[in-house]
């Protein structure tokens, strides 16, 4: 039995709650993959949140997959409009589950999900198709705006594109939170805003010892270790072990993942969170700042004291991210 294997429980009852038995985000993904391998049916992460026991999931698997939702509740109570969390490269938004526990806001918090490939073919091909899929799920829960969206990494681009498509439909956007989402490649004829030496001096003057620690730890020490071959073939504690979270889950395969919108900027209340990795390096800083070209409004930028992009959603940083988000939501409500 799959529940027994994953949860190390000898005889779980048919109505025992998966999460109360010890299920977590990682085990949820593994459960979905195990069900697909055993029954050739795509169980969504959202399905496990809605029906977290054997009986509920068994009944669900007998239904048509088309009728199922692609949304899950991280916090169901609240009088305000929901916060919608965008999926990322691995199709789900489970990375926001712990952030929801820190937010402490009077709003429902909803995670969204993207469909799996069908016979190896992606059902959604473009960023606009991704956004339209997400809008359909959003409007099932909140038919009219204003909307609040949140995305991490690739999910930040999906949050922006979803906001843009809502804007084009005449819907209003209350807030868009983008967490460490950066453009993968420079635009044509890209030039750094400063020379390397001028950039270092500017960072030292502005950030002092914090920048120097980052510089020697990340830009010097790690680079030297990589050149000497010490970081090859083995996971290290500063690198998130993605395979543990994504085993058996196909990442998105879409030619437009390297998002580079050519549309005109829109009115958008955008709050951008950046790691040291994208705030203290010339390329990261200049590419992150391209967000200024996508909105007609000034953006809010919060730096999170985290050296690496893949670690910014770790437990130690969630309280600060949540506090900054609450501050933005409060300002918007008081405006």
C-alpha cells in the first residue's frame, strides 16, 4: 500500500489524514508519482490537499481528470481577497506552504498547479496559455478583482504574465509579489552599468562588511573550490537538493520558459524580493532591475540575506519575507 510505504505506517485507515500521519510537501509529490506509476492516473498535488485520505483519493481516481481543479488551499479562512501562489518549474506551488504559515494575514492563501504532460506532450505551449490556465483556476475562486499574485523563480514570470493578461481583460491587480525571479539572458547589446572595479567599490560603500563577506565567500572561495574540482559530483549543504523534491515529476518543457516579454509596461504594484546572489553581482543586479521596464509604477525591492537563489525559500528566511509582504499589503489597504 502506497500510504504505508511513504509514511512508514503499518496499517493506515481509509479515513486517516495523510498530513496528520506525517505527510509533507516532499511526500505529497512522491505520493502523486507513486499513484501514477501504479495506476497510470495523474494525481495532482491539489487533489491530495482536497482529499487527504485513502477513501477520498480512491473515489477521486474513478472520476474524469478533466473535472478536477488545479488549486489547493494553504489557508482557507480570511475575510480579505485571496493570495494566489503561482506554480514553478516543477508545476506545483508547494514551496509556498510554509510561507503561508508565517504570513498571518486575514486572507485565504491558494496554491495553483500546472497540468502534467499527456503522452509526453505538454498541453500548454506558451506563457499566455499558462496564464490563461491559471486565470481560469483563479476565477473559480475569486470571479472579480482586485487580485493578489505571488511567484517564486519561474513562478514570478507566471505571476507577471497572469497579471498582464488580467490587466488586458480589464481586471484590477492589487499586488504582485515576485521572489528572486531574474532574466536568464541579457537583452541584445547589453552593457553593464558599471565596470567591475567601480561596481565593487560601490557595493563596499553601500553595504560594507556584508558585501565583503558575500564577495569572499561566494565569488572567491566557491569559485576557487569549483576550479579545483572540490564541488563536483556531490551535494553540499548550500545547494538545495532539488532531486529530493522533484523525483519522478517532469519539469516544464516549453520553448518560452526563458521569458523575455516585449509588451508595453502595465500599471502594477510590484514588490520584488532578491537574494544577495542577485543583488550583489553586476549581472544579477542589472538583469533583476529589468523589472523596472515592465511596470509604469515604481517597484518595491527587498533584499533577503540569503546568498543563493535556491535557498531563499528556506525556513530561516520565511519570517522576513512574510513580514515584508504584510507591510506591503497593509500599505495598500491603507492607501
